[in-house]
C-alpha cells in the first residue's frame, strides 16, 4: 500500500475576497480589472482566489483605483505598511504594547491612549 503524502495546509491571502468584493461592487469584470492593473487575467484570478500575494506596488494601484484604505489592503495582503514596519523594527516593545492595548481594549482619541472601561 502506497503512503499518502502529507501536505501542509494551503495558505490563502484574505486580500483576495476583499478585492473581489470591491471589483464586483464597481461592476468591472475580472478581465477588465486585470487590464487596468497591468496584470494578466490569470494572475488576477489568483489574487482574487487568495492564491497569490500581490506586490506592494499592485496593492497600491488597487487602493488608488477603489479609493480603499491602503493600510488595510496591505495587512490583508500579508504585508506591513512601510512606516509601521519601521516602527515595529525600531521599537523593542511595539508588539507588547499592541497586545496590551488589545487585551485592555484601549482606544485612541485626541487626548491620547486611554483604557476603555468594561461595560
């Protein structure tokens, strides 16, 4: 009996579903979108299906085309925005700060960071 090959789970990028939603809302076909973005329609399908991770340059084009939040698209594409990447690399406790802010449900307003009381 032949052994079944064990494959790791396939990773998909969540940017694909989001970009497909934006494209469909705009009424543009996948082929038209690929042409506008300067990629092949096959590659565009890979992006929308979550099988390809678009380059930062393509993510920027997508954000500009749809007037979408570039930071959100970068994160959905598995990338940190450049300025955030530098902050994280240059700030030893950045991850600790973010985890604490999330755990304690901090919020940011004009007066700075404050803990949000449990309701």
